[in-house]
C-alpha cells in the first residue's frame, strides 16, 4: 500500500527551542516511518517580518542543521528550502484568484502578527495563509501535522480545495490534520504564555544551549504564581510537563508524589528537570557539531531535496494549470 504524503514547514527565524521540538519537531521525526514526508525550511514565509539579509543564508542553514540533528533523515524524507522550488510562489498567485479577502481578514494570526509588527504590516503578512495553502497542496498532500494555533490556516487550505474543485473540477483532496496533543510548552519566565523567542532568551531553552545555561534557566524558572494553598501553579505544571515529555517517568512520579504530600522542594524538581534536559539534548547537540564541521554535506542534502521536491511540483503544476486553462 502506498504511503500518504505529509508536508510541514518551519521558518528560519533563529534558534530552535524545546517548545518547537516537543510541540512539533519530535513528532516530525516519528512520522517519517508512516508517511512520505516532505519537510521545508520556509524562508519565504519568514521574510514577511524583519530579517537580516546578510545573515539569512546562515540562519537557513542553521535551521536545516537543527532538523537533521534531531533526526530528520534525508533517506526517508525530502528536506529542502522553500524558495528553491519556484512553484510555491506560482501556485500562491493562482490561489490568490480564488480566496476572498474576507477569508484572510478573519485570520487571527494575521491580527496577532500585525499587532506585533506594527511598523511592517505588509501584503505578504496578510497573504501568508495562501502561500501556506500552496506549500501544502503543491504536493497533493494528505496529512499535515499542526498545533491548535494553526488549525485556522488549515481550514483556509481546505476552503481553497473546495473552491478549486468546484470551479475547475475535482483535483485536490481535503487535508487531514495530525494534531500535536499534550505538548504546548509554556515560558519559563511567564508560564501563562507559550514559550517563544519573542519573550527573550531566559524564557526558553534552545536545543543548542550549553549545560550550564540550561541549569541556570531552569533554576530561575517561575514556580508559584498564586496564593499559598492554591491549585498547582502554571509554572510548576510546566516543569512537571517538561519532565514527563522528556521521558523521566520515574522521577516525574516520585516528585509528583512529593508534591501531593506537600513535601516537594522546587529546587529538587528544577535540578532533576535540568539534568534530564541536558542528557536528552546531548546526542542532538553532538550530531549538530558534526554537521557544523561538514556544512557542504548539509548544502548538498538541501540541493538534492529541492530537486526531488521540484520534480513533484512541476508535474502537479502542469496538471493544475491545465485544469485552470493556463496550458
């Protein structure tokens, strides 16, 4: 039986942190055995906000190295840089003729990004979900791994599917989401908010953070944020969640029992978590160092991935353009 195609992308916007890893990327690795996976460093999406052109190629390469270090396998998956396959932007333009402006105006992520980047509310930021739909549908994708915050964009992709099929005849299938459950990682400094680089370096643990940095960040993490005797605070819950997600089941159960018995010392919880994270990230960091010493290999992997992706894209674009009367 042929495997279904799965697509996902990550923006090259700097360091990848454990929220990205536990929330999505760890799952990308596991999905490689179940689907024909196509993974992209979506550099065209990231230029809708401020970036440094002089350092952008380095940032893109660093993101690709992080993906390879966590276990994305070019023998199992296609890994490429979005801008190296021009059909992504071509299909975006074709889809622009189908998507009503009202559909884009209701996108909550655009409203959030516009509020965050008031000095640069550009058309690309507004049109972002259409390019995302093109990314997915260009490969006749069946499945997309998403977090809850991306479901609205996936709904728009399925709106494109319906509008295209109704206007030009059946071609695309409805996209099914693979929901990432139980891995919404919160900030270490503000546990009411999701872990994010925008909150500053102390709120997240980067995959490449050195052990002493990891210890310092976790030992400084916010714990109690409410009155004494109240239910478990968001900060403490986040530390326990991380301990469990990094696989320290025995330590989790032991420390949770201490919490229930009101004998838990938060310093003990933080220390256990720090050592667990250090041990779990060590093989990723070691592989990352090897890749840094062989960047030519990484560039070759991305080039090969672009060739593979464009081969699929060219075939599908010819069929799409024929349906639309453009060929």
